[in-house]
C-alpha cells in the first residue's frame, strides 16, 4: 500500500469556528520569535497535554472541534492510532519571514517529538502574491518540490512526520500569515489488510486507554517502548501474533486489575487473537514444555524488547540518529542469526541419524 505523508482539505471546520480561531490569533500578544537554522517565524502556545506536562492548558471548544476532525482525518489517511498527548499553538509570519526546507523527523527522539501534525490556515485575505505557501518536497533539495499548498482560509493540512517529510514555507511578501498548529503523538498500524488493521487498532487503543502513555520508561513512556518493540518485530517480518505479544511483553505487567480483565476479554474475541493468546500464554509455561517454534517466538520477542530498551536509554543521552539506525540494523542481523541457529538445532533434534541423537537414543 502506497504511503501517504500529507493531505490537504478545504473548508475543514465550520466557518464560524475558523473565524473564532482567527479572532483569538489576532488578539494574541504572547509571541515568541524563532530564528534557529536561518528560519524566522513567531509562535504562541495555546494548549497542551504531553508526557512532561500532563496537566497543561486545555483547548477551548473551537480547538476541540478542530482536533476532533483532525484526529479522524489523520487516523483514516495515515492508518494509525493517535495517543492522548498533543500540543496546540499558533504560528504568525510577517513580511520577509520564511521557513527553510526541513523534515521535522521524530527519529532519534521517539516519543519526545511529535510524529503527526495538523495545520489550519486562518488568512481570509490571502492571494498568491502574499507568499507563504507550504511547499512539499521529495527530498532535501528544493528542486524536488512535489506540491505547494496555498494557505487559504479554513484549509487544513495533515502531515506524517518522518525522515522523508521535507517541507518549507515560502517567503512572506505581503501581509501576515496565521496558522493553528496541532501536534500529535501516534502509532502507525504497520499492517494493510482490514482484519489485521482492526485487530492492531484495538490493541493500540487499549494501550492508550489503559493510561500507559503516562507510565515513565527511559526518556518517555512504557507505551512508547511497547509500540517500538512491536514495530521492530514487524520490521523483522515476525508473525502478527508474535509482534503483538512483543507489544504487551512489558506493558501488560502495569495493567491494573480492571484493565487486565478488559485485556483478557480483548484476547478472547476470537480470530487472530487466539494465536496471540497462545503466544502470550507461553510466558507462563515451563520452558521445558515449549516447542522449538514457541521458543523461537519468545527469543525473538526478548531480543526486540532488549534492543528497544537500549534504544530508549541511548536516546535519553542524545545519541546520534545514525547510531540508532545502525543499532536496529545490527539487531536485524542478530535476529536472523538467532533464527538460523534455531532452525539448525531443530533439524538436529528431528534427525535420528544425527550423532548427538544416536548417543541419546532419540
């Protein structure tokens, strides 16, 4: 399935809602100017709920209406589940200001930087000679431009941030440019078919609803660690049931009794969940009772969990992104070797002519 990194929708909220947000922006006085990396714009924070600030300023009714539509759009278009954390701010740009090409990739600071963003443009008098278009690129060079979105009043742009989400804002040539900026922390499903998407969505929503985004782990939360263990297993082409078991390997220990009861009900709903329940049940058995395939599954889950723990600790110390990528490449190589060794041992055990088995009378 082709990956979508941005989508633009005109006439996004009710006109009176957009007008009310513009009125708030025009009254705003607490602007902070940002000039890092040769960029230049003003920003003001309006509301937030983050891991560091779980009790920040709450959004008003107009912002809630914007965010409700935005969450639906992002989850539908980008095939993900959004968590409960967010920030809402307003950007203001005046004549001569611009934002240069960049990607805002969250890699290297997962769970710290947002990975989804929603913009709503508020300029009623915009014309093309005003400048300030949102330019989207296929790479880090300006020659790779693929689209320019005009910041017309009540136009919404949703973006998935990644190493390839290059974008910029062209220089403001006339007037002022206002936009509401909503940042979200979310979890891509990493599956394509409907049945698997429904199953993964159910588990990710439960991870969020159980409050695990607020449980600290490393530099962020246990939800972040659990999701990236799942993500790593998916990148290794592990079975979906094994990947979901990796999601819950640590997270399940933090569920309260009521959440654990709901979790067991989720597992008993049939379908692929039967397989997941079997994999999770392996953790409660004596290892001597497990088959080689079951041991292989647990080995892979443990490896992914351990690698993500190292990643969490290193990101807390601001390790370079390239080291993070090399670590995951090394992890994939180790996982391959582990799988090959398991296959080799399995062949030996099943082969009655193998010298080791003849000695043991197998």
